[in-house]
C-alpha cells in the first residue's frame, strides 16, 4: 500500500492506494499533520511507501519521523517525469504542477491536455500531444480573492464562498460574491477559449479544493476530479519506480 500526501498552501490532502485503487482519502490542516498520518498508518498497518508532494511550508522533518514504519519519498525536480519540461525556470516550477502534468500525461496519452488546479491559487498547466510541458498560468484562488479584498481595503468585509445571486451585485456582499465567483468563472472560461484558439483539440482536467463549486459553473466541458493530484502522485511514483 502507498500513502500519498499532498501539502498545499491551504490544506493537506492524503490518500491510501492499493495498486491503482484509491481506498480512502483524508483532508487536514498543517498542525494536525503528524497526528493524522499516525492514525492512517495505524488504521491500515500495511504501508510500504509514503510519497509526498509539498509546496506548502511544512518541514521535511515532520515526515522523516515515519521512516521507521515505511519508506519516505519526497517528489522532487530530480525525479523522472513522463514529459519534457520546457519551463524556462524548471527548478522553480511547483512540484504539485509537475505531478499534475505527469498524471495528465500518463492518464491521457497522445493528446493535448490542460490541467486546472483550483486550490489556494488556480494553476493552469498545458502538456502538448508530444508530451512537452509548456507551462500555463498562476492566479489567485477563490478563498484568496475573498481574503485579498478584505485584507487590502478598509471597508470590505471578509466573506465566505457563496453562489452569487446574479450578475449584478445589488449590495456590498452581492458585489463581492459576483466579483469573486463570476470573475473566476469568466477567467477560467476565457483562458479555455483562448487555448482553444491555439489548439484545436485538448482535454481539460479540473481539480483542487474548489473543483465541485466551479465545475457546474463553467460553460466549457471539463473532466472534474478532486482527487486528480493524489491519483497523479500515486501514478508518478509508480512511474518513477519502473523507470529508476
Ligand atoms: N474546509 C476548507 N478549508 C479551506 N478551504 C476550503 C475548505 N473547503 C473547501 N475549500 C476551498 O478550497 C480551496 C483551497 O483548495 P485546496 O485544494 O485545499 O488548496 P491547496 O492545495 O492550495 O492547499 C479554497 O479556495 C476554498 O474555497
Ligand atoms: C503556484 C503554487 C503556489 C500553487 O500552490 P497551491 O495553490 O496548490 O497551494 C505552487 O505550485 C508553487 O509554489 N509554484 C511555484 C512557482 C511555479 O510553479 O512557477
Ligand atoms: K493550485
């Protein structure tokens, strides 16, 4: 069994894999990392590997204490990936984005792929049909947009995610919900439309904490899978073992 852990900038996601099958998944916050991992290890008690993709500020040491129980692998830029990295600054590319690109390459062979990860930030990653990772875009995610409006103004309240009542916000809160939610939805659809002008055919994968909320609001057809990063992490790890 493999325990895959994704440390994002907001939350930590973990999933238990038996071969390719996702058996159970977990979400927790940074300061409950060790307690949660311990509980998962105790519950299944037959893990061989712990594989981690980390872009959040969690110390490596927090995972190394589990080395007595299983093998601990941190995905890194030095690993083998199934695509050619054409990013001009490959060493600064988020390891989560590399894992997403690897998952898209392995799961959807011989086609152009656009991966959209709606987490703390919304990231776009494009891998062409020849398996060249070209790059993409980074923009603030939904919660970050609400927080920025509050943190950088004197008068705007901090609101939590809500469906806008319509296009035209008729109060401060309605205006914020329309701006944040409609704004991101139009942005994503706008990006997809622009990609469509350059590439006649590509599949779109949407993942991250805001997947469900966004999926039903986009006009474009996408393949929505909240677990895509964890599944990709497990697949990238298997790929690394086979090709090392
Ligand atoms: N319990 C929660 N806590 C924080 N964010 C949440 C929660 N549930 C859903 N979200 C949404 O998930 C997004 C963050 O996604 P996530 O995948 O956890 O980010 P990251 O991978 O960057 O840690 C936020 O924009 C927020 O709207
Ligand atoms: C862009 C990110 C902050 C996204 O993080 P997340 O929203 O998943 O927490 C992360 O992929 C990162 O730190 N990237 C480094 C810069 C780059 O990818 O070019
Ligand atoms: K992201």
